[in-house]
């Protein structure tokens, strides 16, 4: 098996992927796209570039490795990577990346943990699999761009949003709002 680490963790070593497997993916993408394709692996990210001779037009796609690690055949990797190379990002996913960026910006402006919690709960219905896929792509892009502080904040946000989604799915939305209100009341200065 080419993928030695079956754990779909965000963190894996490039050596967990056999070089022959990577070559098979590159060959499959070359056959499909008619362009030389190069895959680069990093800690938790995969970058793929299709070269057509014009440096300014060589698309590069950076994505979270967890989107690929559950796939065990080169053709399965090629399917997803071909889609990303052709479209940059599919239209719906691009919109979801924008959703991630907007939520993150709103949270960064939040004046308190309680307000952050309220913002997160107000958007709780948006945290579907596509949202988390887009969040993973934003984290991968930040890691590739060496924006490690922001990537760490996004990783913490990912954990928090997954917990919120889990609790919402269990019907605990009202309980979470009560917890936030209680926290806000404790933080409010006492009237004198």
C-alpha cells in the first residue's frame, strides 16, 4: 500500500507516501491533462503544479492532506487533484473558502470570548463537510505561505467548530447559549 499512515491526520511525514505512488499520480495527471505535473508533500499539506511552459500560467493548488489520505489508489488522488487544477477551486468550494474567511475575520474582531461564542453559534448551521474542507484548504494555504500563527489559530477554530457542530447535532444549542449568557454575566462589571 502506498499510503503507509492510514490515519487521516493533518500531520504526516512526506515519507509516509511511497515515491512510486507519487510518480503514478503525476503520470496519471500528465496523461489526463497533457502537462507535466509535480506533486510536493509537506507536513499536512499537498501542493500540485501543472506546467504548460508559461510560468505565469502554471496553476498551483495547495490543499490539506487529509482530503487525500483516505484515498488509496493513484486514480482517486488524480480525480481530486485534476478537478482542483482545472478549476483552481470548484465554484462552491471557493464560496465556502470565502465563508471561512468571513467567519474568521468576524471572530478576530470579537471583543470577548462570549461574543465569539455567540458569533459561532449564529453560524452553526453552516458547518457542514464542505465548510470544514474549505477550512482545511485555508489552513493548508496559510502553512504553505508560512503564516504559521494564523494557521495555528485556524486549527484551534477547526477544533472548536467541530465541537460546536457535535453539540448542535445533539440538540444542545439552547444549553450553549445559556452557558454563553452565564459567562457574559460573570464578566460584566457589577452595577454599583
